[in-house]
C-alpha cells in the first residue's frame, strides 16, 4: 500500500450497538476494495477484524481493530469497534483516532442502547458522523422506522442521503439522492430510479438540498431564490455540513449481501472529512496535518504480547513517525527509542519506513509510553488531551489458583491494565484483597481469560469483601495484669487504659499520662504496640478499629519479670476489655453516586435505591435523562451495574466514589458480625 497525502486519507470508526453488523460491514468494505480475496464471517471466526481467540469464541468484538483499504485513489483506515457495553473503553480509544464516526443501526431493531452511548461519545469529541442503517436484508427490516428513530436521537440534522430499493429478501439496491440514480446489487450497477419511488426520492432529496444549502450563506440565498443548486454545490454543501456536524447523512446497506457497500465507500471518500480538514488545536496552537511539520502523534491503544512485548498504536496528527528514530513523550518526560514502525491490518503487521501525517500505525517495545500519551518533537512539545474512559462499575477480588500463579499474578495484572485503561487495579489494605474493576462482569471475565491465554497465569475472581471498620461510642477504663511464671524469669506487666471515641475520620491517638515512672519509659512504646496490634484484630468481627483515643494512665512493673512482650500482651488485653465496655459499633463505607437514567425510569430507580438503604440527595433534569445524586452503603451497591441495566434496559449509567464511613444499623450489624465470625473460623481451620 502506497503513502497517501493527508487530504487523501479517511479515518473512520465503525461504532454502534452490539449485533448491528459493524464487523461484517468492515469485512464487506475490505472485500469490495480488493484488500481481501475472501469474505470472512463471524460465525466461522474468519473475519480479518475479529482475529482474537476470545472474539472468535464469543462471536462478537472485544477489541478495536485497524483495517486499511484503498478506494478511488484514497486510503480509508477503518477502526472496527466493539458494541457490547462492557467494552466501551475500546470505543473511546477508537473514536479519538478518527475523523468520522460511522454509526451503524440495525434496520430491524433501530436505535438501541449502544447507539445512544456512541452518539454521546461522538458528540463529546465534536466528531462528524454518518449513520448507516445496516442489515436491510433481514426480516422486518424498516429503513423509515430506523431513520425516524435516528432523527429522534440525533435531531433533524440527520437526513437521508440514500433510500433503499426494496427491503428484507427484496432489498436490491439504493437510490442516491445526490446523484439521483439507482445503484443495484453487489456491483452497484447504475440504473434509473424505479418509477414507483420517484416521488419519495424527490421529497427526500428536497430535504437533503435544504440541509446542504443551510451550510453556506451563498447557497441558502440561491436556494431561497428558487435557483437550482449544481451537483458540485450540493456536494460541497454536504461536505461542509458533515465537517461542521450540522449534517449527519443516513445510508442503507446489507453488509452480508454487500448491497450499498460500494456506495458507502464512495460517500466516505467524496463527502467525509480528511485529516487535513480537521486541524487539531491545543492551547491555541494549531497542529496542521502536514508531514513537513514537527511530529505530533496520539497513542490510542496499547496491547501486551508475551512474544513481541508492548505494541503501541498511534495516529499521526502532524509530521512523520519514522523508524529508527527518537520521539519525545511529554506525559512521561521521557525520550523513547523507535525501532521498526508498522502499518496494521487486523493481526498482521507490515513494516514501513515511516507513517505520515493523517495516517495510523504502530510501534513495538516503547519503554514508558501508555495509552493516551502524546509522542512528538522535544523541541516543539505538544501534549494532547488524555483519552476519557468510563468509570468502572463492577469489581472483583482476584486471587491466584496456584503458588506458581501467585508469583506471576502482579505482573500479568499490570500488563492487562496497561493494555486496557478502562480496567482499574488496586490493593485494598483493609481486606488485603487485590481488586480488579471494569465496566461489567464480562469485562473482568475476559481480562482474566486474556491473562490465562497470554501469560499462562490462572486467576480466580470472587465478590470483594466490604472493608468494614469498628469504633467505640463512649468512654471506658480497663486494666489488665499479665502474670506468668515458668521457672526462672517470669512475665509480669500491669496496664490501665482509658478508651474514648474521636470524631469520624480523625484516626487513632495514643497518650501517656502516667507519672512517677509506674510504667518505665522503655515499656511505653510496647504498650502502644500492643494496642495497635489489638486495633487490627478488632473488637466485634475482626475489622480494624478506628477513630478513638487510648490513654495509658497507670501501670506497674516488676524489676525482674517485666519485659516488652509482657507489656504488649497486657496492653492488648486491657484495650480489648475497655473497648468492649465502650459500646463498640461497626462502620461501613458510604459511596457518593451520580446516576443518569432515562426520565421514564427515574421513579423505578429511586424506589430501588430506597430498598438499598440509599439517601437521594437531589435530581437534575438533563433533556430526556435525569441525573440522580445519592449516597448508599457499599455493601448494597457493590454490583449495582446489573440492577441498573435491568431497570433501565441498559440505558442508564452511573459513577461511584467513596464518601465516608458511618455506623451500620443494628439489624444489619448483627448479620455482618455473624458472617465475619464464620469466615474467621473457616480461615483458622
């Protein structure tokens, strides 16, 4: 494949709900362009896009895939993205690397949850969009219904650029409203518009002409004065409208029958913006798509390969990304040595001397660079905005299956999180668990399967333990004398402590109020150590004790039998006695939640939250959606994503962050204590 100037490149992302035919559409585009000699299918696991074994096993996309082709003396870089909601992080990456979002909609199902999400993501990036109503060959396919739903979602700027000739098993071709010709079958053979569709075509063409004219003052004046716009003027108007986001054209296809696919490729090359049309602007500085300018490239994807190592995918905004060179990473304040540079087609890599402005490529074995970083020239540094990822909504406690897996677990988890930044990895100090969080249970499950396949490490997942804490609600005093005689030197220490509550979140405080040396200075530290050890063991259910003050106010030593260990034991026992008398109670983590749901589901969501001991703080209308702010105990909302998906049919989303600890209600506390005691006994046996 030859090098193309930026104005001859089109970077597009195929996005949409799962099952709308994105991968089949990509395969069809590759086939009609001659980039592949056989038409692969998802069912047979033979598509160029879904080459990952996990994708072939599940029969849907899990990762973005880069698929370049040549058409009409242009290069089209297709990024085929997953549609399943758990893998929306990949969609975020794919959209940052392109100039156009091609939103695929099923002609039967119409607008679905995934359609809404990817449309919102494209809007966040001010990304030009094209709607493709695919699978027109299916039973009950209805172009008009799907178009109406798209217009309801996107607005009146969504206009038909094509209309289908027939539907379902009779879908035979499309009418292009710009050329006013019919294009029939797989080969897009040119034909006259069927007579019975002429009026519909004229009516929709008028709407298209109006949309094109409104993009330019001269065109709208000419249109309003009743003059006919030339084909070039119409094309220029549509091109400007798509670039500005004022026009979202809708096309019709059947990817599996390859009808409308050639006209889609024609539309992409003739009407969609190139990298030269979309000049990036960072802090007031324009970054033109010019190979002669200093290098600026965005890293939009990283993969971890056990053999090749780290493979970094990038989009070059300006300059040239050359092999055997050095690039500057301002995010890491590091210089990276570049070895071989590749063009990517699915899983295949073609080594090239350079990847120029506007194009997409990959490089292996960069030491510091991560997804979202900028690579460029140290003398003219530019830092592009990071990629924004959805907040994780599902967490699992991860443990190794064997001792051998334990040794490699940390490295394998770090590599998989590096590959997919929408995964989060943390160590919970309170529960001593390794927590992996993702966008859903399937997201975490696939990550563990990847680790097993790529790094030969078998990991198991379980529901994380809630990191409860314990504290006291009143003051109490206690003393304990540790006395043990075993022949020779014995053990002796007497400790008297006062236990008092402190404000929530203020931590632990130890005070020595003894006078006259009743507890020698060398043993005061041992007393504090004994208390600290007892804090970790807990009072009620072996959870850490927090927010209290312990005062050593009296004690006694023995000149021969006292020791550090004796005072540690005495202080630990004295603390436990005092804490039991100071009305111990459980504390649970309370989470701040921001829940965005369709307006019609608001009542059901609030009802469900009330059943989870949540407190609704407020509601904010956001068009057709409502944002609910609430606080809820973590124990009740650990796996809230499944409930949210069920109540809102997948249309709701939320973010959750830690707020504070507060007391657990008595009826809940009793159950938690019983379960904790059972778990403690099981661990000891």
